[in-house]
C-alpha cells in the first residue's frame, strides 16, 4: 500500500487513480484532484519548503 501525500489516504498502487514521479520517487493518488494539487506544489505535501 502507498500513502496519498495530499489527503493521506492509503492507496493500492495497482488501483491508484493517478501517479506522479518527483525527484526519482513515484507517488500514488486516490483521485486525479490530489495528483493535480501535488503536481502544482509537491514540496507543500512532502514537508519541504517551497521557498
């Protein structure tokens, strides 16, 4: 299982609604809306600083 970094839901990678790669890591999402939010500001959801 994977954790959606936006909404924190657990997601089965094979059934994920969407996925993105960021800095060599693949992230899985429960919905396309979560992917879009992540793609716009990945550091916001990964705990990093966007500045």
